[in-house]
């Protein structure tokens, strides 16, 4: 366990937040921003980032690609399944921070899933406890990953009362 003064949070119960993404983080500035916010978020929440192999869609129908990738994702899910989808539930930043804190207090593991370029199959979406919209638009999966990581970090700063979040 780490002390609060070390920049990390003490965990009374071993709750885990997982960010499961299809494909590897991109190179360049976007990849650096993703890595930065995932690292920052990990200072506030017990965050594990898992990348599953993306499937080539050159020789397969998109529905088959989604199914294969979703099977890899489901093999890594632990606890509550939350799938990113623009048709899902949207939160204000404050409400999301409260939701994250509630999951921690309930010691409820959460697996956030960011699909690949072809999305997630319908069976995985149906299995989800929640569909989460990070924007009302369809975003490239790497951008959705960045937005989610930043919001998880921001939620941590809000819960701790730190000055990152400004209204």
C-alpha cells in the first residue's frame, strides 16, 4: 500500500479498473498523450491497461473482425463491463467522478472497453452493464481512449479536491 503523500492512493479493498482496448496505442503525439493520461489516471485509481490484438479487416468481413476482437476483449473482462459507444449513457464530469468513487467504495471491479476501428460486436454490447458515451459523435478509437483516460484522471482529481478540474 502507498501513502497519500506519495501521490498514490491507499486502497482498503483491492478494486481494479481495467481499460481494455483493441489495438496498440499509436506512435507520435496522440500515443504520447494517451500514455500520459493513462499514467496520471493510475495515480488516482488502480488502473490496468490491456491492449488486445486487432484483427486485419482486409481478408475478413467486418462482422467477423468485430466478433474475433470482442472474444479477445471478453477474455480479459473482470467485474462490471462498460463498453464505450456513442449511443450510451453520458455523464457530466462531476457525475462520472461520483460514479467512479461509488464503484471504488462498493469494491466493484470495472472493465472499460474501447473497440477497434470496426467497433464491438452486438453480443458484447448486450452483455455490458452500461454503454458509456464519451461524446455524442463517433470518435476514432484512439481518440476515445484518450478522452476516457483524461476523464478518469480528472475524476480522480475531483474526488481528491485537487485543482486540475476547473468549472
